[in-house]
């Protein structure tokens, strides 16, 4: 008998090792448990006490074992070997969990294999990503009562979807309704009037603290709108309570925030997109301190993504939510968010970003100055013609993105699309902005904006 095998037997049964004296029906349960856990070995011919009894390890026995293992669903490739009068079955960790047999689902708990109860099976399926929260129907939702037509219309505009398409047809193809007009959880998150009752855990909670600890709350907002409203309002909350440094380059005024817009937006979108919505006791949290901003969501790395693969491989926990956000240009390309955050911080040249992914996933942006501290030398700009605060914001956004749409301006500034168009009309009358080219394919030109 090989020396290594003898030493293994001496260690006794454990999480990765099971002894069986005989070949019986329970063998498949042990293999099932190892496949659903981290893999392991089953050694036939040894008693539970570790005493070597031996077993007839001929071709007939090996063939019987192979026949038993074919009853595992889904199929799993195992290695069977015979050493002297022992048979060793090497069971890998399964890549298509959960695995089951005729007697149910089993998992390894310490040195024992345990049959899963109904609730444990549901939890296991959720953990392994075999049940997708966003694909399930929402039992509380009533389509006629809860569906928000304006939110749907806004989403169609953001996604550049032909508005003439039948509403129900489009919702079904977006995986937001099932038969008989039943809203899925994704449908509720994007197109309900309020998520507070239908999916309580989907709220986004924003908090501003005084100092660097959770002691004194200066401002707090519980965001319970649809997922796009929550993203935009969360971004506005952070921007409202963090510093902006003003710099002048030529005749243009540039706003340099504590956290670059790209990084902030990516972190918040990632939090609402990839959180574990089965966890009902926690929310997405956005917490602002004097020295940092923390954005966290329930659920660490999704099943199938190892820590060493973080930032290089994409595993989507909520594929419907991710797809819907991608259509609306909130996700540029699925799987690139972490690198976009890192690159944005690097190019920003101030502050750092750190990631933590245990039971919660969190992104922490450091801040160089406390709230209320002077940040650089703020420069007062004299505008050539008097404009309102919203009009100034419109001009600033147009300078940074000449192709920005009125809908995007509406979201960023937090006023209606109609008011955006009214303000642009007034800016045109003041000769501060022009539209170059067609309304659809043209661009904005900001002219004669600031005096030196």
C-alpha cells in the first residue's frame, strides 16, 4: 500500500475524506455530497474507525461502482483506482452544482454527509446562482396598480427603443413580465411606482456623517423609486455632499470633484446591479465621511468567481438587471466596471480606491479633505450673460459632452425633460449655445460663455 495512502487513512474521516467498509447504496450520497461541496475522496474497504478491512477490487467491482456513479445528476467525471485491496474514488468539486441522486441533494458538513431540507435546497440554489432573483415573478405586484407608464416611457427613450412597439410585447422580451401580465422582480425594479412595498430590500440608503465614524448623522435619504431613479438620486446625494475644486483652463471653467464622475457612477451602478437581492435584511448603503465615501451592497463575490479572478473575469449575479442597465447605457460593457473605476481614479490623480468582498461588496473612495474644508482656490467666474443655476449646469455638461441628450441632462440635473428644453431655448436666445447639425446626429456648441 502506498505510503501517502497509509498516512491519509491515519488522519481519519473529515471534510474531504470518507471511509466505507462495503459497496452499498449510500456511496452515491457521499459522492453527491463531495460534488456539492469542495470535493474529496471516498475509500472503500475501511471501517468508520479507520480499520483496513479490504474489499475485492476486481474489474467487476470497479464496473459496479462506475454504474452507481452514472446515476448522479448532472453527470460528473470521477477517478476510480484500486490499490491492493482498497478502492479510492476521487470526487472533484462540481462545476454544475447542485448535484442530486434518487434520495435527494446532499452536502458535506464537517466529516459527515447531510441531506438538505427544502429550505436548505432553496438557499443552496440561490447561493450557486441556479435561481435568479430578477427572473422570478413578484408575488406582491399587481400590474394595473403598480406599473409606472412614465418610468417605462423614460426607459424606452434612454434605450433608444422604437416607441411604436407594443408595450406588453416589449416588456415580455425584456424579461419584465411573464404570462398573464405578471411582473418579474426585474420588472418591479425598473417599472414600478415604488419598490418600498414590493421589494423592501431594494431601497438605497444614503447617509452623510459628521467626522470619520458612524456617530452623528447630518443628512439621510432612503431612496425607494425605480432602479434608475435610485442610481441618479444616489449620485446627486454624493455630489451634493462632496467637494468640487474649480479650475480655469483658457476661458473654460472645469469642475474637479473629490471622486471622478465615471468612478462614482460605476460604483453605484455596480452596487444596485450586482447585489444579492435574496438577502432581505440589508440594503445598498452609500455612506459619506469626512475622509472617505463607502458604497456597499449585500453579497460578496458571486458563485463561480474566485478572489484571484476579481477584476479580470465577469460573473453576473442578476443577468436581467445587468442587461436592462446595459440597454440604457448605464453599463458600458458588462464586466469592465472595476477596471473603469481603477483607471478613473488613476487618471484623476487624487485619492485612492479600495475594494472589499466578503459577505458584503464594498468600494471605498478616500478623500483628501474633510467636508467643509477649503479645496484649492475656488475661482469666481463672471458669466457674460446672467443665467440660472440649472442653465449653468446645462452649459457645463454640454462643454464636457457635446453629444449629451436632453434626457441625459434631465437625469443628471434632476429636472424634467420639458424644463431642460425650456432652459436650452433661453440659452439659445442669449446666444450662449448653438445646435450644430440635425437634432438627431448633431452636437452642442457652447459659445461666448465665460469672461476671463
